[in-house]
């Protein structure tokens, strides 16, 4: 993770590139307007856990007795969209 300083003009022209640096590398982008820092782009804090941790957390939760019924009703209500050209 590093901090990158960029002018607002350059950021607007290459926004996707800088957003990718934030998202995939965890970089912080400091935005300058007239050589004055005005904003920062930084990754949002995300809680992560391993599959093993997730399963352990999931197993601690009580079973929902209505889940299967809810899934069935959603499945019955799900219909493909109407073809507008038919």
C-alpha cells in the first residue's frame, strides 16, 4: 500500500486507473486542486474471513425453519422476462 498524489485534472482523465490502484493494491490517492490536497480515495474497510471461519460462524446461527418455504415461493414467483419482440 502506498500513497499517490494526483491533480484533480489527471484524476478525472484517468479515474478508472486510479480506482483500480485503490481497489486492487490498497493504495491511497490524495487529490490536489491548485496544489492543495482536497480529498482522498482509499479502500473501504472490509471484514474478511476464511471459508473455515465462515462455516464456523454459520453453524453457530440457529436454523431458520421457514427458509425452505421462502426459497420455494421465490422460485415459483421467478418467471423469465417477457420477450418484447414476440
